[in-house]
């Protein structure tokens, strides 16, 4: 044996010559023994080096045994456990005790491919002292661990099954008690409470409730509950049936489980707050479905903490809900049966049905108290018996009735008969009797039972109906329009002669025929209208065009009225029509005439627009030239002639303005721009325009200030007030007084123009608004043309304002304009007025400041030259242009900076004078004083908004006024 070599799988430390106890032959035998072991075996030294690996190591760890010799044993341990394994190894060598397989907790090994697997290890120390070695036996226990896990899982399922079985037994016991209670002692509220208690017991819940659907309101109502306060119940009573877990379960017809109301989308807002306040965190709601599939309600349980019922609890709740559904249906069946019996009794009494029963074998007859009551007798006043019946039959009905009774036993059909019987008061009443035969098993008639009802009122109604039908036929026949009555199939029931005439029908009898066959070319839209009428709708149309098959066109007014049968159902429709063809043709001619008149009005408006501008141009030229001539004329006679010429031009201009404005009002060419605006804007303009005239006539003059806000057209309101003030100034002598005052009511503004003039009689007042009428004056000179007040009346009517007049001869006049306040009133009137200064003579000339520069714009060459001449004579430096291009050229010149702008409004191009004024101001970056001269007496509102700070004068402009305005705005 001394020549046996050491097996190559042994580390040198094991076969060291110093270890006399382990010769080579014994190492050989040890290797063979360890290779024969069923488990992988390793020999490991105290430093953790592998000294030997058995052949089974390859099967367990995947490593060749010889490759492991000399390596650290920790290489066979998962990396995450290696540090701990070193500690376990050192502890073992310190203890120096053996460990058997199965006596340690399961460890983990690592194969060559890196996979982990559970192992059990046995440790035994080899004899010898230096070095110390341990034999490690490693067993793969993967299948054993799997088997143990399956056993543990089976144990858990077994315990769950036992618990579920116990819960189901408890639920079954509860259901059994509920079933017994519902069969023996019927108490529906108590049964529902017991169901809620059972649900709470099954789920170990803290709260519970049951809600059932109400047939009357289709809402879920709480019928039983536990542990909820009244306010919580009231909250859910007010909620719709689709809210919360109960509503959702009912709508979806499926169970809803909310493990935590704080995270569930089902609860939010007030619903969530109610759950939190009452202490509910988890809810389950199971719908209660009847055996017929009808949703009856919801059974819910609630927990104070987040919770989910087990599957066993949910199955038990489903069984409980089905039992509750059976109890609910049983309760409804009982209620319905009770109600049906009560309704039958009430129906018999209410319908006045008298019952009778005749035994055919004995001849005995039973008459119910109601039967006797219908003849006016109490039950004890009339004996039962067929004789009592027979003796009260009407003589004309007796034989037929008795014959029908005798043959009733041979008939298998119910007996139905109408007859008359004598009432206690001696009158005869109509009765309708229905009876049937009761037969024995052999088919022999043994009893005849039946009932009768008093149909006297129906007979009277039928007679009245026949009379009404006759009257209805007379009404239809003599109706002023075409009338036809149809049934639901649109078959004729009646039609008058007018109908046959209008629709060219020659058939003598239409009754029973289809409307669609009689008139086949009916429009399809009419058929749809018939259908709507048969559905109960009232349908009508006016001037409905009908293109007939023969090519003719007619226009018809028609309406459809449904008529109803005795039972309230729609029996058909009544169709009334009226041929409006002739009227439509006349209206068409009228519309054509109206269109022609409107075209004429538009043409007139276009003419007025052209005339308003073109007629004023030569007058403006003449006025400017006359003013210029007056300023250079020598001698008093020449100046007098020129003054008279200017007066004549002003008179012609005034007449032209008045005539054009009146014509525009009458033609409707002027449309008001109604808006809310401060009344003081209009009053300020009137003071500025008319104060000079008042001072010139030496009249005391005042216009009250006002902070009222009016609703009107500011331009036309100013024109109305200007005409009234001008009229007052004209008819008030020097030294007199003219005032404008403003008063307010809750809804209106009253503007009064008062003068101390000559006044008027009642006769004169009745004509003052007529065109060209003038009241007599103390002056021999004609004062105006009598059109100012006519314009006032037309303009006030256009604006919806009211004009009131008060006057007495010699005491002056009061003209009052009543208009609406603005929608958002700004305040009441102030008792303040602007008084005119003491009258003083006015100079008719104006001395302009030296060498001020004026930009003059006008596309009419004669007007442009005449105005430039006048301005030059007055001492102005004038830049006169006629186009936008010329204005642009001036703006490009260095040093160009006019002190004022005078521009015509209409410039014969797309630009207006207002546009060019805005252009110059924008380019020169300053608000240059400007005068806008227009041939129109009214500037369009859209343009006025752009030029509110521009003085506006109407052609022909008086030269003196132009100079005064120009001087004022430049200073």
C-alpha cells in the first residue's frame, strides 16, 4: 500500500506526509467512498479552500470536480450570501461539532450557470490536527422545497374553505330563519331589517342598509338600515339613484366594491364628505335582482376601515340578495292581491254592477243589494226571486227577455241583452245584462249567473249623440270653408259640397273611399302632416302652394284637427281648407307695387343725396364771393347792395336746407342712430350756436345745464331743439325771454322751450305742425317758411318722442319734448343754468389775427377759389388744395404747419373731409383746430364719432359765422 499514489482530486494539504493517519491508500478508499455517496461531497480546509470534490459535484453544481480543487468554497454560494457564509464557516470551526442533513435551515447554492437552488448541508470534521478539514455533504432539495410549498398552500386553502363553509352555514341558517318568518309571521319591514343584519353578520361590517326602487319616483329609498344617523339617511334620500356605490350598482346591475372611499372615483363632493363624516371608509353594494330579472334595489354593507370582503363573503351576500328579492316580490304579490281585491270591490260598487244568481235545478234566485238598489229599493224591501224581476220588465221587452232566458241554458255563449225595468219611482230605466251558464262535469247546465248595469245615461247620451251627429252634418255642409272628416286610414267619413267643389270631385258619394285614391296628386308633405294629425297634433299652414297634376297652381290655407272616439283614442282627423289662390295673386300684385314704390323711394333718396350737395355748391360760392366783395367794396350804397344780396343768399340756403330735410324725413331716407348719451352735449352745442342770435335781438336767454343721460339720436334731437329755440327767438320781441329747462321723471326726460312771445290761439295751435303754415306775426316781415315745426314733428315721430304744446295769445308758448332716459341713468337734473350776458350790439365783421395759416380743402374749384379769396382778404395765409395727393404733398414740405383746417365733407373720392383732417393731425402730431363744411344737414353717425371735436357747418355757410367760428377755435 505504500506505493499507492494520492488521487489527483486531493489537495496537497490532505495528503501531507505529516498526517500519518491518512496514507495514500486510505485517501484512495475515501475518494471512492465519497464518490459513491448519493449527494455531492466536498472536503474544505479551515481557510475555505476545496481540498476534494466528489463526482456528484458535477451533477449538483455543474462544475467538473477537479476544477474546484483549490478554489474557495464561497464560489459555490450566491454572491449576496458569501460574506455571511464566511462567518458561518469560521463559527463552525470554532465550535468543532458535526451537523447532519435536515438539522439546519435550508441554504442556497449557486450552479456554474449562476442559477440558485435550495440545499441542505451536513458537516463532519476529519480526524487530525494540522491542517483541520471538514467533509461537506450538499443535497439539492429543490423538489422537497416545492413539495413543502404546495403543502403549505393546500393548508391555507383548506383553512379558507373551512372558514368559507362556516360562513355559508351561518348565512344558510340566517336565510332559513328569514324564510320561516316570511311564511309564518309576515312583517316586511322586519324582514328587510333582518336581511341587513344578516349582511352585517356575514361581512363583520359596522353599518348596513337596503334601498329599494320606488315605482312612483324611480328613486332608491332606504327601507332598512343599521347604525346610520338620520342626517346621513336624509342626504342619500335627496340624491339621484345613479350616485354612490348603491346607485352605481343599481344602474350597472352588478356588485360594486369600494375598498377605500378616499381613493374611489365613485365618491366625490358632498357624497364623499357624508361618508367621511359618518365614519365609512369601505363599501360594498350588491344589487337585488328578482327571478324575472327586474332590478329591485341594493343591499350594502360598510366598514370603518379600508376593507375588501372575501370571495366567500361576496358569494354569501349574493345568495342573501336573491333571498331578499324573493321576499320583496312576495310582499309585492301580497300587496297587489290585496289591492286587486279591493279594486274589484270598488269597481263593482263604482260601476253600479248588480249581481244575480239563478239555480236552474231549484229555481232559486239571488239578487244582490246593488241589483235592488239600482231599482230604488233597499235589500229588505224586495224579495229575491225571478218573479220580482219578471214583474218589473217593460211590456215591450218582456217576451224577448223571457225567451232569451229560457234558451240560455242550451247556449254555450254568454247571454248579452238590453232591456227596460220599472224603477220604484215608476219610471223605466235601461239595463244591460251579461250572464253565463255554469255546467257540471256531465255538461248539464246547473246555474245561470250574471250581472246588470244601469245604462240609462248611456242611452240618453246615444240619443244626444245621434242628434249631435245630425247637427254636425248640417254644420259641415253649410261651413264657409271646405271640410272633410277622415278615419285613421284616411277614409272619408263626411265631406261637404264646398270640398267637392274646391277639389273638382264629381263622385256623388265619397264615404268609405281613401283620400289618396280620390285626390292622387297630393303633395308628399301633406301626407306627413296627416300622420302628425293622427298622432294628436294640431297642424296648419297658410298659402301653401300646390302644383296640381294638370299644371295649375293653387294656394290653400289648411288646418288639421284630430277627433277622438268615446274611449279617448284618436279616431281620425278633420281637414279644413280654404282656396286662397285669388287672394295670393292680388297680394303678389300688391308686393310688386310695393317693390316699385320702394325703388322709387330709393331713387328719390339718391336724388336728394346728389341735390343736397350740388345745390349748395353754387350758393356757397356766391356767399363767399359776396362776403369778399363786401369787405373790399367802397361806399355805403355798394355795401348795402351786397348786404341785401347776402341776406337773399342766406334765405335761399335756409329754404333749401329745410325742404331737403323735410323730403328726407318723409321718404324715410334718414334713419336714426339711437344711443345713450349725456344730454349736456346737445345743450352745450345749442348755447354756442344760438347765443349770438339771442344777443343780436336783445333777448334774455338761458339754457339750463343737465347731467341727465338721454336715449335718442343726438343729431336729430339737436335739430328738434334748435328748430324750437329758433322759432321761439323769431316770435319773441326784443326785451323778451327764451328759456330751455330740463325736468326728469322715473322713466322720461322733459325738455321745455318757453318764450314770452306773441303766443297762439287754439285754432292756430291745430295748424302749427302743418307744412308752410305760419302764425300771424306783429312784424310785417315774413318769419321763415313754416317748415321748422313740421320738421320737428316728423323727426320726433321718427325718434319715438312726444311733442306737447301750451300757448295763449300774448302770454307766450311752451313746447315740450318728452323722450326716454338712458338705460343706465347717470343722475338727476341740476338747478343751474347758463345765463346769457346782457344784450349788446354785435359787429357784423370779424378781424382775424394777422397772418395765421389755414389749410383749405374743397374739390369744387369755384367754392375753393371763393373761400380762398375771402380768407386772403381777412388776412390769412391760405394753402388751398382739392385732393388727398395735394394734402400729402403739403405734408411733405418742410415747415408746413397750419393753424387751422377748413374742409368740405364730400370730396368726390373715397376720402372724406373728416379723413383728411384726421390724416393731417396724425402726421403733424397735434390736434389742429378744424371746421368741416357739409352739404348735408345731418352728418352720418359713423363719421360724427371720428370728428366730435371738429366744428361742423352746413352749406351755404355765412361768411361772418365762418370767421367767428374760425377765430374762436384758433383762440
